C-alpha cells in the first residue's frame, strides 16, 4: 500500500468531530477500519472508585474496561490495545504484589503493547524485570537504552503489527529519569533525546518498513505550560514528519478528543491522552480507502 498523508486540518477536524460513530457503511466497500484503544497512567487502579468518591464516583475499574474492550473488539476485530506507561504505583495492590497483578490483568485483556513510565521503576529495574513473566504483551521504548541492565533484549525500540493488511508501526518514548527517579532504581538505563530518537524511528517505520500507520507510545508528557521549551508531545509532533498518532502519558492530561497538531511538513498529527487511573479508554478509528487520504474519528470513553 502506498504512503498516505493525513488530510488537511479543516477536513481532519471535520472527520474527528463529524464522523461521530459512523461505521464502514459510510465508506466504500474496500474501506478498512483500524481501531486503536489506549490507556495511560493507570497507576495500579484495579477496582472502580467507590460511590462516595468526590470526583470519580463509580468510575474506572479493570473489569469494566475489559467489558468495553470486548464489546469494541466484537464490533471491529482489527483493534489494537496499547498503554503509554505508569502501569505501577498508586494503590496497595502494587505495594503487596509488586506489579504481578497489573501485568496479569493486562494480559487477560490482551494488551498488544505498552511503553515504560517513570513509576514503572518504583520497585527498581530488578523489580520490573521480575514481573515480566506475568506480561503476555511486549514493551517498546526507543530512547531508553537498557544494554547494561537486566532489561536488555526485553524491550524493543518498536514493533510492527499487521491488521487486515494494514501495517502499523509502534515505537515508545520515555521521560527523562534523572531528577525524577532515584538512580539506584533505574541503574545503568541511558536516556536519549526523545525528539531525535523519534525522528529516526518514525523515518525507519515509514520509509524503510513501509508502515501505513505510525504510532508513538509516549510517556514524556502532553505539554508544560510553564516550560514550553521542554520536550512534550506537542513539541514532538511539531518537530517530526512521519508520525500519525501520539498516544501520551505522564502529565495525566484528559483530552475529550484528540488534539490535531501540524508536523514539520505541515501535515496533521493526532495526539491523545486519557487522564489517569483507568477512568477513560481512548478510542481512535482510522479509515483506509484506496486512493483516498486516511480519515480518523477519535473520542475518550468513560469507564
């Protein structure tokens, strides 16, 4: 399939806001629909919030998320489920089980890929490594060099997945650990500049691997208003030219629908993040029609 470019901003905005749940019946018979589901910063929240919680009463919970995911997969089997990091830390489940329960439940939900957040080092890199046998999904991180750690060979820079003939390349990015995480926790993990790495990774996926869709699983943060020059998803989108979708984490930013940002070539990039604690499930549909630009429709679903 030849490389497709995102439609211009006005049309993309219409697609995002106007498709409103339109299915394949709205397109030609050759249209292929790929659904991307995603979470971020779940922070060991297994149970839903209680009915008396002041902000999140009766929201969240892995069982409810599983029901939602199952329903969406029945509607469209060509669905990926991704997580943008900070799986660990936030409830006594992590303090007691050390991440085993989180990975087992994510495996039961059939997550395809996850990236690594800063809190995933909270039991040290050895603690993270010890839980890997419970994860029946893979991890991607392109800017953490784990060569001199126990995680070496267990984290890939990117992964290519194929759904209905559509080639989807996914790579991961992590936040600067120095000053955020104790050095004893991440040990010899080497942090590399996310934007430089993303430029290289997205070029490889688009040009060398001929991916139809390039996704960045990012745990670098949506945007830092007080430090706008800091590496963020918005700055990443502007500085690169081959990414179609950035799924973010770290800043717990809730976006009711994806942000549309222009990349360095003037094309559209979608950026989405769904807050934290498993309160929402991100859902973005991509529609591939021969000879037409890729169209998209995104929303955040309350759990």
